[in-house]
């Protein structure tokens, strides 16, 4: 079995209040209380699993119900975007770079300041973030959501580049509609997090 991406949105101030070594457990315990015995999936609304009770609703887990939570699928989509970029119209490419950098696409710190530190949430260690797949602070999430608002309706412009750089190649998405559906789910996730002023955390 492959690695799964477990994605959370969270109030950064609340999450930052936990010691760094306890932040992952704090997210998991809030969304999946031990007393529920794994029945949190029954609360899913549009892919979101919100903690029971208003006092604990400072975070939520997103389950990729329209595509897949397989980390491999997400990383393959990121590789596909890296290959497609040179063939995409600059106006579309620039917004998708902002949107995908640090989520699916491995942008560097110069492109995505969020990769240089999470404002006290899962700070980076030498060589990367140990045990963390992604961290996007609230400011970066707001920028991603704004970029998605500009580009989300223009994904058809990627079809030619997708056919040239992904179809038939290993470790790349093979179906254009599945690729754009994944981007759409990420658009929904960033939109919800930005609306609340929260950040995003991806754990294995």
C-alpha cells in the first residue's frame, strides 16, 4: 500500500500553541477523538470531517472524496505540472505556479516563502520537514485561493500541454479530467481555509 496524504486545515494560533512535537497529535486527536472509535467518517460533509462539539472546531480534516488521497497521485500531478509549465500560456502558468507551489509542485523557497517556515507550525529541520508532507500558513493559503479564483475556470487551456507531457509517460497523471478534478478539490480546500483565515497541513 502507498503513502496517503492526510490533509488538515487549522486555526494557526491554536495549533501554534501546542509544542512542535505535539502538533500532529493535536490535529489527529481533535478530528478523531479516541472515544469515537474511528467513526468520524460518519460526519463527512463535502469531504470535510469536522470535530464533534463547537469547542473543538478549530481544525478539520479533508478527505479527497472526488479523486484520491494517495500521496503518489498528488506527487505525480505535481511532476506533470512541472513538465507542462513551459507549454502553458504565461497568464495561466503564473497563477498555477502560485496555487500549486508547495502543494503539488515542489517550488523552492524563493517562489514560496511558506516553504521556509510555517510561523511556528511544524518548522523545517535540516533537509526538510520531518514527518510532514506540506505546510501552508494562512497568508500563503490566501494567496493560493486568490490565484485559484483567477485560474480555476481556465483549466481547459492545459489540455494540449497535458497530452504532450503526461499521457503515456510513467509517474504522470494519464487522464486530463482526473488531473483537473484534483486541482478542483485543492481549489475547494484552499477556498475554505482562506475563508476562515486558517492554514493547511499535510501529514502522511
